[in-house]
C-alpha cells in the first residue's frame, strides 16, 4: 500500500514546480497564470494571492472542470507549504489538464518574502445566506461574491431594458449601481418596466428604481442621475464605474455611450429590442469592435421603428 510520502514522491516526479518568485514575477509583468488556492476556506479567508480562485482540495475534482473547462488552460496551484498543491496538480493531470504546475513553498514561502496577500472582510451571516447559491458555483464562490459586492455598474436608462438588468444586478449583489434617466414613470411603462409600481406614476424613474432596488437588496448602493446624458456630463458620470449597461432607446445616446466607453476603456454592454426580437452585444475596447465599428453611421430618422 502506498504511503502519503510515496504519493508526494510520485507527484514531484510528474508535476512541474514553479517558485514563488516566478509566480510573483508573472503577476507583476501582467502575464498571470490561472491561480488556484487549494487550501480550506478558512485558510483562504486569512489571506490569498490577488486573483486566485479558491477551490479547496476536497472539492477540486468536482468543481475545477466547471470553472476551467479548457484542459490547455495554464494553471498554477498553491497551498500552505506546496505539498497539497502537488497532489492536487497530480489530480489535475489525471483529469486531462496538460499545463498545470505547483507553487513550491506555498503561502508560507510567499509570506517569508513579504509579498502581498489579499485579506477580505468576512461576509455577514445574512450575506452568507442570501448569496449561498453562488457559493456552489466554482465560477463565483465566496471570492467572486465579494468581487461582485465591490463592483460598480452604470445603467443607461431605467426602462424596458434597464429594469430587468437593474433587478438582476441588484439581486446578485453588485455593490454599486448607477442609474441615469431623466424621465418620470408613466402608467404605460408598467406592463414592462418592472422597477416601477402604480404608486410611482409621476415620480422620477431613478427614485422609483432606487426604492425598488433597496427593497430587494439593502447591500446595494444606488446612485441616481436624474438628468439626460450629454457630451458635457458623460465623462464625469462613467469614470467611476467598471461596466456600462446601455439600455437607451435612441441612436444619439447609443453613439455617445459607445464613444465615451471606447475613450475611457470601459466595457459597454449594449442591448436593444423591437417587439419580440432583441440583441445584446458586449463591446470591450481593445478586445473587439465598438458600436461605431459595426454601425458606422446611424440610420436616417424615421427608418427604424421604436
């Protein structure tokens, strides 16, 4: 029967090891591998390498293929000392991963070199229950939920597209949601704009949206902008957000949002609908075309129905 030492010896022969210095150098150079922290959740919470995904050793085989389905993904695993990560990397190889390594020395060596670790505040008991279904997803987990709570999304419009986007962003726990809309709630809005209620008719949409979101999830900070988006205010408004969700209903605003996001390097999630047809596009500067690349000029006035 093989002993633990035998398993470690076999793993050392089969699994490449990289040094802490090599991992830190790649992170500093902007060429990070996928980092997986295989320690237990309580160890992970005490401090982890920025960007690392926490998948404890006991759940690795169950979760890693959902999180990283491409077997060619370059992965570096680490633990406290480098032994659990060796065995975990060996398990990766058995699952078909061909570009996996273990960080020798683990977090213990990382601390000896006084390299930075991320230590986040724990979630409250209420948050642990509210977001518990996310913790079952390797693609989110506790670390991903905390990133969502730190994230900032700006919604252009609180109407037919902005309403469901706002509700779901709030439900999943995006910590700050900005909403820009200069309109007030009309009775004809209520069959589709689920942010608003009958009692809100006549109120500014951003105020109605704020109240609905706070009632759904008090973790979320809502920043209302009861103004029309223009060339004079757009740079000021979008500068603090991680992503812009464009649910505007006119071409002038769509091109304005596109140009500002392109210049600011902000991802722009653009959506549009007509009756039972819809389109959604992620426009990420530097990673693909922008809205103006796809549609160089707006259509003539009156050609496209609203």
